[in-house]
C-alpha cells in the first residue's frame, strides 16, 4: 500500500476525507484514528497513523465533519454526535477494505479524540480494542466540579445563543485554547487544511458532552490509556478516573511528559506512546 493514500467515504450525507496507510496484504489488523479538537488528519493524527502503519497496521486517519477537507456545516463546529457517527462510518469503511480483517479493527484517539474513541468503542463492539493517548475524557460532572456549580451555569447561560466564531488558539486574548502551549503547536502548523477558527457554540459542546461514560460500558473490550504525568489541558486526574472506571483487561502507562503537546510531536514521547500502543495491540488485536 506504501505511503498515505487519499480516500473518501460517506457518513450519512456528509463526505469525509481520510488518509489510508499500511502494508500490502490481506487479513491485516486495522486502526481508525481520531485526534485533537480542531485538528486535521495531517497533524497529530497523521503522525500516529504513519508510525502505527510502519508497525504493520492498516490505519485510517480522517478529517471529521466540519473540519479540514471533509464536508459539513457550520465550518469549525464541534459536533459530538456527528463525530461519533463519523467514527462508525470510518469503522464500517475500514472493515470492508480488502487488506483488513474485519474482526481485527481497533480505535486510537489522541487528545479529545481519546474521549471520542473511548465512547465509540464502548457502544460499537466492532471495535475490538481502544487506546487513548493524552486523552480528554470530558464529562459534565468534572466540568462542573472544576468550575463550580454557579460559574458552570453562568457559562452555559452565556453560551445558550452563542453565534459566530473565535480563534482556535492565541497567546493572549480570547481563544478556544488560549495560552502559549496550544499556540506553540498550532501557531507553527504547516497544515494546509487547518484553520484558526472555531464556532463559539463549540465551547458549549465541550462543556456538556459526556465522553467519560464510555469507561463504564467498554468491557470486555481491552483498553489502554497513555498519559503524561503533567498535563494542563487533559488532566492526569481525568485519565486516572477513566482507568479506574474501566474493567479488565486494561492498562495505563504514564510518560514523563510535562506538557500536553509533548505527546503531539515531541520526542521521546511520541515514540514511547507508539511503542506502548503497539505492545498492547499485539496482545489484544
């Protein structure tokens, strides 16, 4: 199969664009990948897809609806149910590929994709293994606990009729992901498909979506969580909670990383995350 091959497939009425990678052959294990909030397939997701393809897996990294080259409106809008529908469609498409054993397909999620991958695998038994890397396992309970009940309600009230867009990242000022750390990655991205723009309504979706619930329903699907010991954006406490709520078989691997974006493209962390994932996949997929 060689390098990345551009593919298109449908998720309902939406056309999704992805990159297929992996070795030539038949009956091979396959992996669907999903990545960070606002991310496109040629960024973090594509890097992990390339590394896992080199390890012998047929990988499908794709742009979710409303992002990158995929269809969907409004552009730059976070659509939790839509993303889960995209993952179901990607799973169907990959299982039907002639190189792939349909009974050996798993899902790997990075950052916010970790939470979506967890929920997708929990409610789609066709996905035979789950791996979350630097995952954001969002839950309204944790959002409310972190903000306090009054601030949480006030924020939701302010977002009830949210319209328009805001920057995805900014060193200073308003942004969906403010501060130096997100900007250090996205501000230097060379992706032709990524846009520094997010709908304001996306913030409401992030505050209300329950991805953590997948941990309660995943069993008996094997689960791997890989996380940095320090992470200001996807908390280690969230990874620990997800792990505790999972049933066996499960494994958690802590990496000596001090920034969330260390697991996006920094070494040795990406290699360590890939090696931990491959080791787990070889046992369970």
